[in-house]
C-alpha cells in the first residue's frame, strides 16, 4: 500500500476475565471498569517506550457495545483516566468484533497520509457490565425479520451469532467432532503458552477487589488446562436442540482491554525504538449476515491482493476463534495448514472481549512472528452482522 511506513512498536493487554452477566461477583474484573484498565495500558506503554505524551496524535478505542460502562465519551474516557495532556485527542469506533483491529488500521491510515505520527490504537469490552442479547435495551429493527423484502438476509439467523455458526457449519460440511478437536487444540496450546510464561510478555497485571481483598489479575481466566475431548463431547448444543455448536467450540464471554502503539518511521528513529512489525496492507468485506463467519475469507483475499501476495506467502495466521467453525472454514477456503494458525491458542481458550480482540490478535501475532523469526503474518476476524477484517504484517 502507498504512503508512509507504519510500524507496530508496542503491544500490551490485560488478562481476559470470564464474564458472568447473570452472576457478576464471579467475574474477577467485576470491581473495575475497562476504561480504567485501558488507561493503565496507555501509561504502561508510555513508560516502556519513553514517548512524550503530548506527542500522541490520536488515541483510537474500539468497543462493540458502547453503552453503560462501555460508553467512551467519544473515546475521551481512557485519555482522561490516563491523565494525558489536554491536547491528546481520541475517538471511539464500533465495527463489532473487529473494532480494535479497525482502530489499528485507522491509525495506520492517519500515519500513512501524514496526518499523524504517533497513534495508540486498541479496544476494550466488559461483557459482565453491559446489556447482552436478552437485554430490553437492545432492539433490533423488527422489519428486517418479518418484511418480505428483507427476508433474503435471513436475519432471524443473522441476529444470533450461534445460529450463524450452525448455518456455516452445515453449508461447509464441518462437523462437531472436527470443531471439538480444534477447540481442544486451542486450550492445549494456550495452556502450554501459559505454563511457559509466554503471556507475561503482553499482559499488564490489574489490581482488583474480590470479597473485600485486594488481588492482582495477570492470567486469562478461560483457559482450561484439564480440557478433554471426552468432556467436550458431553456438552449439549447451545443454540438449537439438534445443533452442533456448543459452549466448548465457541468463544466465552469476557472482559478485557488491549492496546497497540503505532508510529511513523521518522518517530521510530527519533526515539530509537525497535518495532515489532510493519503494517503491509489491510482489507475488509461484507458477507451474508446469516453466515457472518465467512467474513475472514473475502477480507483476507482483499488484504493479500493489495499487498500483491498469496496465501502461500504468509507464515503465520491469527484467525479469531469466535467459533471453531469460523477458523476451520477459513483454513479450508483459503488453503491454510493448521500448524500455521493460532499457534499459542485462540479465543476459545484465551477469550473474546469483543472490542479488545482485534488488537490482541494483532499484537500476539507480531510477538509470535518475532519469536519464530517468521516474516509475514495475517490477523483476521469475522464480524457480527456479516463482515470480515484482515491485516497483513511484516516482521521488522
């Protein structure tokens, strides 16, 4: 892509808690807000890199459910809570599950066009503290579900992420055993990464209060070290009595925040910093809302075409595990070998706090590319409502 080079220089995130909307006390992040967690990430990145806060040109925060505590005041809350100078602007955006990956690409566009030189881009979600699908405050437009002229969208399926996964699995001939085995792999790889201390390189510990006691949360709460195929097979379908999508082959509900630092080549040299990766290209696409999990396929093809690259040029992939079927579908449609995908586990184990996930998979991918000395990687997600988003990275 044309324009100034854009570098991903730093990446930090919180651990991801297990959200419990119906039993909030069981969420280890119940005592905190995610805008406060994001502020801590901002200050941590500033301290680590030595950038001058007044030189930050933008702070872009992705969040999928911008209501109640997740309301960002136009992206201003994290900036104010981090006590940044008044001159530092911000914005918030919602492209559902890809919100923080989109935050990264908007920051990249600002730098590519010379409008910014230092951008912080990330996102957060607190899925315990905001209304979920059964909330009276969420009101889909009923016309999309009942009027004949809209029936081709199949929004009776499209409004339920689980039913979209069921439909995609049926269309692509992906069975439950395949999904359960892939989901077990996610827990096994994430468990190994956890035991090896890998996630310590990206997680900023967060202080919380639990039952009147101060505690520090620095570990993802959804990773199951004792996961087994036998236990997964016992789980009942979650969305349809005769279905194959279960809690075991779907991502859980989570709370968490993630943040990346983007810089121009000039600023990287000025501060003497070593980037993690260069942003090569990005692409996005719309798909049938009732099979929203198809989104990564056309989005990735778009991103690769802009980079004049093929799937075979990509060494590593982070494909968000909203559902196992989404990753399996992308692997089959694009021709990707499993050993290149989500090598330290994915959202089924680590978690999927909607607005935080895009920056998480981008930052994790950049770390893995450096760890394994691989040159190119793609981070991609499906998006509720029928979209996909993908970014191509080059190891610095």
